C-alpha cells in the first residue's frame, strides 16, 4: 500500500561533505511536512546536527547512524524516496541501485554515474547539484502524489533488475568473456 504519515526521505552513505547531506537538510526548510532520516556516519555529523538545529528542521531530521545491511530494508520501506544529493562526480551510485531494487525512487544530483542510473521522471528525479531549492521542489513533487511516487518506485525496481540484476550482470560477463575468447582465437597481425 501507499505510505501513511508524513512524506519520508532517506539519505544513506558516508557522511562527508561531497555527499551533499547539508543540501538535503537545507531543502527540508521548504518541505515542511517531510521527515528525513540520515543513515551513516562520518566527520560531518556534528556539523549537520547543528545545521538542522540552526535551520529549524532538527525535529524532522533523524540521524540513525550506521545501519547494518541486514537492517536496511525496513529503513528503505519506511521512506517515499532516497535522496542522493552528491556534489561531486559519483563514479556509480550503488545506493541508488540498492534503493531501486527495494522499489524506491531516488532524487539524485546530475553528476557522474547517478544521472545514468535514474531515468528522470520515470524511476526518480534528477536535480542540479548543490541546489537545495531544486531538491526541495523535487521532494515536494514526490510528496504531493504518493501514488505516482509508488509507481516510480515500481519502475525503478523493474529498471534496476533489467540493468543490474543477476541475469543482466551474468549476460554482460558472458558477453565480455566470449569477446575475449574470440579475440584470442583470431590471428593477430605481427607488427614489425
């Protein structure tokens, strides 16, 4: 069923400046009914706790600390969407794939591999990096139509399985292996 209660968002990962958790906390000012759970630990936590307090959103931002992989499912299922507000060129963004596999859409920064994982408007939303206003607008969009957000999550799961599931990954490795074998079997021209 659809989530009940206030719109819920989650940020997961190392809590370091380049992950943009400060951007997510700043966005919370403009999404007044939402709650944010920050999963992870790192040197930025004390400053982020102070930021949430200074911005008047501390009562709606929960710092959960490190959560073991086996306990992540309930955290993801309690959220409407994952936020990945990274401010640097994330090489891949495994957390967005993990959320998608759990049926959760993501709002990600348009950086690195993140912009390739999320299909904007279909499996989540893509926003400019370091833009709390754009992130807040995306959060409000998902919070305002939770049925559409749930459909986005279903599309995210289907897309993640098709792209990154066991069968897709196995097929990709087999294709690489076959190309490698074919290249070794064909005679190589001698140079020189």
